[in-house]
C-alpha cells in the first residue's frame, strides 16, 4: 500500500503541499471546483439518465466490497480504532450505494392538480458543485453516507476529509472512477480547515455544503455558506442522554451503555455521555457497569489485535482534552469516577502493547453528585418531568437512548425527548433509509440518510404544459376580433393586404 497519498482531482492523482498526505492549497481548491463546475455543466453525469447513475452506484458497491480488506486495514491504521469495530462497520457501507441506486429506479415524478387544461409536473434536478466535510471518527462511513445521495442526484462532489484521517477517503477516488463516475464528478482534497476547508466553503461556484463536525465549526461554516446563499446541511454536537428505567433488563442495558459510550473510543457525535438511571436500580446498575468497564480495560491492546476491545484516542490534543474534562469534574466536586479516570501506562496485559506510545485513556464512567450535565446521576427527582425541558438537554438534540421493557413507557418517554433520533433498547443503529439529524440548534440543521438526504441535494423544477386544443384557442381569438368595430377590422385588413402585395412585388423589384 502506498506510503504517500496524493490529491484526487478530476479523476487523477496530483501533488499538493506536503507529504506523506498532500494538503490542498487555495490554488488546488480553485482548480478542483472549476473542474467540477465544468463537468456539471457538460452534463455527462448531471444529465445522465437515472438508470445509468443507478447502475454506476451499484458498481461502486461491488468495487467497494472487493476493496474491503485494504480499506479496513487502512481505516484501523489511521483512526486507531479496534479492528473488530471496523470489520463490522466498513462492510455495511455498500448498503448506502445500493439504497440510493434503488431509490433512483423507483422515484416517481409528481403531477400537480393545477386548474385549467394545464399539465404541471415536478422534476428533482441536481444543484451543481457540492462540498462535503467529514470528521476523524468515522472517515469512510460518513463520507459514503454523504456521497451516495449527492452522486445519485447528479451533483459534482468535492470531499474534504479530516486532516487526521484522510487516507481511506483518497482511496475512494480510484474506486468510484473505476465504477464509472466520470472524471471531474468526484474529487478528494485533504487539508486543514483554515486553508483547504475555508476556501472550499467560500468558493462562489459551490451550491451546497454538507459538514459533520463540532458545533463551533459548524456555525462558523454556516455563516460563510449563508453569505453565498448556498444550501447547508450540518450534523454537529451530540451529548446524547441514555435513560435506564426500573423496568429495563439491566444486563442488556449495561451492554447498551458500554456500546453507546465506548464505540470508537467514545469519540462519536451520539456517544451516550449522560447516563440517567432510576434510583431504585442505580446501585445494581453501577455494580454491573463497573465490572463490564474493568473487563474492557483489561482487553485493551493493539488496534490490529482482533481480541482488543478498544483502541487509543485519535491525537494528543484529544487525550489532553479528555484528561482535563475528567480532572475538572473531580476537582470541582461534581463527580466521582467509578473506575479508570487516567491515561494508561505500561504494557497491555492482552498483547504487550506499550500504552505510553499511544493515546490510550481508560474508559471512565463517573457519577454526578447532582444533575450537573456529567455522566451519571439519579433520575428520581426528574422522572416525571418532560425530558426535553429538563436541564439535561439545553442545547443538544441529536440522539438519545431509552432502556425499558415497558412498551407504553417507551412510547411516552420517546415522544417527550427532543432529539433527531431516539433508540429504544439499542443504540447507534444506522440505516441508509433512516433520517439522521439534529433537533436543536447546537446539533445542526438538515438530516442525512433516506429520501430527505437525496432531496437536500436537489432543487425542484416545475414544468407547466398547456394542452388545450389549438383549434379551440384560435376560435377564442376570432371571437375577440369579432368584438372589434367594423372600421378597426377594415384597417387591419388593409394593413394585411398591403404587406401581402409588398411581399409579392419584392422579388420583381430585385430582378428589375
């Protein structure tokens, strides 16, 4: 596998600013955007039949499946995530290409009930050049989630992956090109947000920006995109609450907490960072959770080890941020750490991995001494309150989880939670058909997945055809003429006669 990764612009690899992964400059951005715009205007993809685009998306799925071993290995290498997670996640990505290929083949054209003898139909047409910005935690998953509907709609796409994890996104360039995506339709520009990202989202030829990232960055990008009056989709912060009720199966709920909290080493937008437990089962749940987390810690090792339960954090900056959050919570007196709470040192008991050479931090559930927004507290004082109005969820509303065996309770509580997606007795489930987006300002605007995402990459075009009989139309015109005065009709006949003789005499005068 290559140790140097070039830019992917208009169907070709090209150098950028630095190695081992080249970064796109302002000039690279302009070249890529203009190539994408020219390709869009040429119509080789934007005006291609929907059946052709569907066939190409199916081919993308096939080639992606064939490339899984290389993609999984590289995804583990660049993210540090446990290979057992990547072996479960990466193969599922083919579903997005297949879903949107199927959607193209069955999409219907609406005909509106316009009055009169008019036939009014609506088409969904592509926007043009769209920019997609993806984060470090799920590089391939989030890229494919965005790419599939954008390409299905006929747009030209430029992907800017995180500067921390750009490698697998670059491999997508050659895979999609081999599948039949024309040169210029898809480009990948790695680089830094302040340079590559800023120039991409502010380019005047860009018609839509789709970003997954933090709330602060999302608002900053949104202000730039809004100034250009371009479309914008943003999937931002989470702080997902996970509520465990007395009627839950606690063993199953603890497994759900661990999965929801520590998948991708806890670095996901919908990680269950706030566990809310009913008082009557709190002590038992804490005991079970402590044992489960200790088991995870004992099995932490090299990300490439199939038996490793969890990998390191993505960077030293992220490690320092987690250390600060835990330290501040404990020192402020707001929380007690149940287990963990520190950076890991020494050698792994699983495989001898040197923790000091990576950004390993032990999974660290903490118990809040009062409802202060930390990880774990009693629900007794707020169990009958509307969760959407409680102090637990002031700004975020991306995802939430409920654990209970009482179906009526599940319906009642899920109805009260103000979030884009609510899981009951599961967490982090993701499907191409299921919309995924924030319900509150800090969690973003718009949604991914499903028909909603496809529509967000299009604009509507209304065509109105008059199908009234031309003969009937002429009779109405004659009727209008008959209402004129006799002198008007005579004058009009004289003018017509004059033009007629002029036309007859013109060739004679030319010959003479």
